[in-house]
C-alpha cells in the first residue's frame, strides 16, 4: 500500500518558468491590445524623431538640478510677491458678484474699442463747450457717476486702513 500524504508541498516555479509565464502573458496582452500598443509605439517614434523624447530623457536625468533651479526661482522676492498678490486678488474677486464683473468687463472692453476708434478718426482737441455738451450725453453721465461712486467706495476703504 502507498504511504498516506501527510504534507502538501506547494509547487514552486523556477526562474525560467516564471519568465516564460510572464512572456506568455505579455504576448497575450499585446495581441489583445494591439491597436493601442501600435498607437503608443507610433507616438514614441514621433517623439523620438522630433527630439522631444531625448529632451525629456535629459530632463529626467537632470531632475535634481532642475528642481533646485525651480525652487531657487520660486523663492525669489518678485515671485513670492506675485503669488501673494494673486491670492489677495482672488480673495477680493470672490466678494464681487460674477454678473457685475462680467458687465463691468464687457463695458470696459466696449469703452476701450470706442475710445481707440475715436482716437484714430478724430485727433482734434476738445473745447470747453464740447466738453460741457458731452456731459449731457446719458452714456457719459452714467460712466462719470460710476467713476465717482467707485472713487467714493475706494475712499471709504482707505479710511479703514
């Protein structure tokens, strides 16, 4: 009679068997994903031919030097000042209704366009009489009222500083 089985041995694969199994799995995956793999290889070829791949490789090799330069540049006073100003500006912009901002920017763009066209077509000086008559224009009056209100608001804000 045969001996009873007392232990179960797990069959371990040799290194060669592991490599062969991995190669077979890769072959199956490559044939399954052939269109995508083909596109990736074409992209890599284009990157190689244009020199971009070489540049990326050089950047990867010099990553520590590049990181050091970037950190040095980011720590410069003008850069930190810019970042701080952008953060303050974004904080202020969150307090303004987006509809008002849109209307103001559209009006400003229209005003710049009209002012430039006027400058191109009419280079003569404005007389005092013309200035007084322009003040009766409802659009000009509206803009002046807006600017005066803006200045008043700025003044209130400056008083609190």
